[in-house]
């Protein structure tokens, strides 16, 4: 590499072409995002479930305990949405993709914050790295 070359990125590429995109980080963290938000939390379950079934089927569910971090970013006034309903819809959509059952979630953080754009971000990782979802 010469001094004028840009360093190569080691970040995994996002997979997906529609509203939902995901990637699997080197530490086993599954990261997914959905551009745009709606106050209807039930909208997200089929959207993410279908994405994991059709577009991001390279992960298999793992065993053991997991932690999940969900962030709803908004612009302007915060939307009126029960974050517990959002969490339930997203955990249901991760079932069969990241873990076998949402009872495996031992740590859950759900937050709403102002951001540059309206979107939902989900990060899921095994608390024991050896139980992380694997690539197929």
C-alpha cells in the first residue's frame, strides 16, 4: 500500500436491498436495521422475519443466553410507541434466526433516542461467544 492509498475497510458489508439490512460482525454480533419507523410495532415482526428467511438466511440460531440491544431513532418529536411492544415484535422476528426462543434473552436494552434519520437498529449477540449464531 502506498501513502496515497486508503486503508481497506474491515467492516462487514450490509446485506439487503429494501428497508431492512443486516450484517454479522466478527465477534458474532448480528446487527440489523430498518429505515423508517411506524408507531405500529406489529409491522416489524413480519418485516424482519421475512428478511431473515429470504435475504439473510446465512445465520443459524444458537443456544445459550443472549443480549439484545434495540434502538429506535427518530427525528423531530418522539413518536408515541410502547417500546415493550416494539421489543416483543423484534424478539419474535429474531426467533429462529439468532436464537431458538426469546426466553434465551438474558439481557435486553430498548431505547428511544433522537438521531439523524428515523430507523430501528437491533444488535443481538450470545453472552458466551461459543454459542453465537454461525455462518452457513
